[in-house]
């Protein structure tokens, strides 16, 4: 999947999916940072923050987008 192809599509659903992948990817990076800092209290907090972003990014990929009733009229 090419990132630039997804962003250039005019459909809103594809752009939302791209944001979810970005949240997921940042969660992985932050989790790895926290993993390497784990002996300290900061490491546990950063790891949990990253894992939460991974979980939220994955859950957001599976939800249906909300349609705005007033925008369609």
C-alpha cells in the first residue's frame, strides 16, 4: 500500500484509514522507545502510551465512518 496514493484519493474513508495507520505506526515507535527505557518509571509510562495508540489505531480501522445527515441534504 503506497501512502501517497491513499492520501490523493478524494474519498473520505481512505483518508481516515491513512490516519489510523499513522496512529498505529506512531504507537509502534513510541512503544519501542518505552521498551528500551523500561528499567525506569518513564519507560513503563511511555510503553503503555504507545500500546494504547496501537490498540486505538487498530480499533479505529474497524469502525464504520459516521455519515453526516445535514451534509448529504
